[in-house]
């Protein structure tokens, strides 16, 4: 266990963490929040041995330096502790579930924007040895995000052994929700990795990672990937006109929209194929996948082209002179 707990709640906190770890959860962020709760109780409620209404009320107050989402995560950690205490047949106050924050509207770059972005990635140069290696890595990694709809962590944490070059399959382990899945590469994506592999083997033969970072025993960091994406995006002429600054995750959004647009243009029944796309992306349900699609402007033209009903709802109005 990472922390030492000192409040009257310490036995319950330790028990909850042990139970979550035994169930297979990493539980690192929640352990941090429970440590802060422990310090909070030592300062304000040193005599309490369970979660009370007063503890929950004071802990739930939003702080000047935090947003609603972070506050909700803190409260949820307390709520989980209360439910654990109740499961032991002890009394505890369970704070109200604040619910999920509304999802932000996603930014999906157009094909023109994507072409310009990848051109910027391809033209980027660096003259030191480590930089020359990562130049190649970013060219491949960002294309994997777009061609396979990978999450940021799924791409950067790929190991060389996770790629089946013969079958064109990526093995994704312990992704969101601690799920494993197989991702099938498109033919050009498979060939792209086949061409890339000898390069990374020559430059980083001792690294297990497909995309090693500055130090070969570690993969590219999240911050480095986000920084490279932002630098290349901001170099584009139309970047200043975007209503929302995109992130590497927008390449995953673009993959979903491009795939669904193609299916609709081909007359494919989305109800039949959407569950397969949902599994491919590692989503809980098809509705989570469709969320990526229904808010984006480049979906409307495709939907309108397939709409055979709207023109019949309100009949055409003729000029009196034509009657």
C-alpha cells in the first residue's frame, strides 16, 4: 500500500483498498483521494470512526482551485468507502451520487485538416539521435490512432511482442475498464508496421516498447505525445479558426466518423455493424460509439443524402398561379 493512514477511518480505508485490489482494480487514484480524506478527518473529525453526514457535507464542498469533475471524483471515493462500511453491517452516511458530468462536444477534424496535419508530422525534423528516432515513431503512432481508432494509452503502451505481423493484429492489454482486446490492422496499416519494425529494432533493439521514449526502458510519455500533436496542429493555417483545440484523441473520433460515413454511403445497416465497431473500439455499448458520431457536422451531409422521409412530411407548396 502506498500510503499510511492515521484517522479513525483508517481500518475501513485499508479494508476497502485491499478489497478493490483483490478484485483486480489498480485503484491508485482512489487511494490518493482516500489518503486526502484521511488527512481531512485527522484535521477536522479526529474522533469519528465512520462516515457521518457532517464529514460528507464538508468533504463535498467544492474548492476554489478545483473543477466540478475533480470534486465529483473526491466525493465518489467517499461514497465507495461508505458503501464498503455498510457492507460490514456498520453504520455510515452515503453521500448523494452527483452523477456524471456532461460529456464535452468532441472535435472531429475534416479530411482536409487531417491531410494537412499528417503532412506537418511528416515534415517535422530533428537532428539529434533520439529526436531522429522519435520523428519516425510519431509518424507511425499518429497514423495508428487514426487508422485503428486507438486510445492514446493503447498506442503508446504497445510492446513489440504485441504485434502479430503475419495476421495483422494488435493485442491491447489492460485498457480502459481493465479490458483486453484484439485490434485488426487494415492492410496498409499492417504494411506500415512491417516497414517500421526494422527501423525501430535497429535504433532501439534493447527496448521492449514499439514506441520507446527518450529512455529506452520506457514508452513515449503522454505529455510528449500531446505536445508533439499540439505543435504540429498549431503550425497549420486553419488552427486559429478551430472552435475547440483538438487533442490526439480526436484521431480516434475521426476514425469512427469516417467508418460510419462510409457504411452509410454504401447503404450498410448500422444496427448490424455498430456492435462490432463498439467491440473493436473497446466500448461498453454501441450507444457509446454512436456518441462520437451524432454531434459532428461532417455526419449531416451523409445523413441528409440518405434521408427519404423529410421531403414527404411537408408537401411542396405551389404558387397559386400554377393551380
